[in-house]
């Protein structure tokens, strides 16, 4: 079974930190672009961090660079998103996705996880 499963979402106080996990089964992240995306109520989905496992390249939007960090554990076939100094505006459902795009971010991902909810209270 080819699948991505996110976990780690929680209710957290503003200023706190969370680490989200995206575990792959049925395949490995090798030679993939992997991205974390979020969608808040009434907002469009946006990429928050990307990583290409072959090139080792990463990408972050300017607004999040320095607060969010993407990393991976090859042995666990898992990609992580470390989120620090969380703000209420970070409240969203966070999903991971992957494809074979050569760049850092998935361009047209056809594999998505189910999402994990992050709620940041003020």
C-alpha cells in the first residue's frame, strides 16, 4: 500500500513548538520532492516547507523561514516539520505530499496524507 500518514498535530499555546511527522509506507522518499502544506479555514492551501531527498535542497516561504524546519530520518522513512514560535495564524490542517519533481517542492503531487490539525491558541 502506497500511503503517507501525518501525525503530531495538537492544540498548543502561542509561542510553543510542535514537530509533525509524515511517514511513508509502500515506497521510500528517495528521489522524491516532499512538501508540507497547510490550509486554514477560508484560505487557499499553501506550501510551508519542501525538501528534495536526492538533491538535499530545501525551500521555505520568506514568511516562515527561520521558524519552520523540514528534516528527514531515512531509517524511519519519515519527514518532519519542526514548527517554532507558533502563532494563532499558524492554525491549519497540515498535510504532506510527494512527487518526483526535480526541484525542492512537489509541483503536481499525486500522493497526499490525510492531514493533521494544528491549533494555536492566543
